[in-house]
C-alpha cells in the first residue's frame, strides 16, 4: 500500500495547482491470496483488473486497454512516487508533446539495506547515463517510471509491450527499441522521480541481474559472447 498511498498523495498535490480527472488502476498480476480484497478495501476509488496472462508486458498492456485517459503513468508496486510525480509528468507531456517520457528510475528508498541500495543506485545511474543524448532524450526505457500518451497505440498497436516473458526481464528495453525503430523520441525528465525498493542482499541482487540478463537473451534470441 506504500505505492498506492504515494500515488494518492501525488494526485492531491497536483490538484492543488490544477483540476483534472484521473483513474487509478491496479493490474493484479497473480498476487498473493487476499491482495485484491485488502487493496480494494483500503482504496475505494481504485479499479483493479486481474491478469490472466503471463509476465509484466501482458499486465501493462492490459492496463492500457482498461483505462481511458489521454496520459498513462506506469510504476511498480515496490516503488514510491515523488510528491510532484503527477504534476511534473503532466507538465512535461503537455509541453513536449511527446508520446513517451522516461523519468529517473534509479533512486532507491534506502530502507532495509541502505548500503546495497546506494551501490545499486550508482550502478544503475552509470548504466542508464550511457543511453542519454541531446541532454533530454534517452534510448532506454524503464517501466518503473514511464509515462506515455495514449496515441502511442496508433503507432505500436495494442501490444505496446512485449508479452513473451513470464517474469520481469527485458520488456521495457524491447519497448524502447520499438519506439526508436518507429522514430518515436523518448524524452528524459530528470525531475520525474520515483523511489524503488532497495536491494535486500547481494544474493538478491545477483539473482535479479541474472534474471534480467537471461531474459534479454531469450527475448532477443541472442547468445552471450
């Protein structure tokens, strides 16, 4: 519920400056028993849909299909969004007229293991920085902090994200590559912030890196050299 509370607070913060309609949608991607009832009891104005497919790509596409707004904001359940996340996102989408906006994905909550979170943040920041160009554009996307205009479906169709993988691996990277192939610029906004759950221990980090790396190989049908 930390994630949903932070989104509610961000909406309230934005509506102090401007009025707008919004939807909050949770895609229940095979969560633990009791999750649906607990969340819907705590958040009365929230909509939830259950994913009957596999993987985050399918779940995100399901989210797009079950919302109606012009702008779509993505984050993950283990993230907390900044107070001005919604307001900053609306502003950059309106001002840039972009179909895709990527926020900073490397900030960590620094909860259980601050050292691990700090090292993970440094690693991700270095890696992500290699994809930046023209001061405010990126060749890489990360759906923990990803915004889009619904018109992107006119370019990419209904399957905006790859639906090939059962676990979180590389669907965000494939999405970014598809955007670039179609000539869609991905705007990078350093002021659009979320905070991801910090890493628990080195074993968890290694397992995550292995899953992400092997997933990219599988999804792109490549072999490591």
